[in-house]
C-alpha cells in the first residue's frame, strides 16, 4: 500500500496535538489500515498503534447519516 502509507504519513506528519481523523468507506470494515506502516518517532510503526478509535461515536453518527452511501465510518484521535 505505498500510496496509502504515503498519505497517512503526510497526515501524521502534519497533525497538530489533539488532532482527529475521520474516514468513510464503501466497505463494511476497513481492515486494510491494520497493515499500514509509517515512520513515527524515528521508528516504523503500525498505524493502529498511533490511533485511538472511537467506535461508539462513529456508530452513532453513521446511523444519523442521511445519505447512507458508505458502509462504514471511523473516528480516531491521534495518540501522543
């Protein structure tokens, strides 16, 4: 996933303290992010190590979506 890793690397590099990311997918689950690795703090790290997912809020907001185009919705805060 070199392009996906490059995109997440840019997001992490530019994220301010306390930043939050949201993403949606046509699929019901985006498990491909589990395999994304980026450089953080001088080490190669798995992306999920750097994200604190908020599945309850994401589920609540996804249910309220009026369009229902996407199969899944995610909210994650960046870990310190």
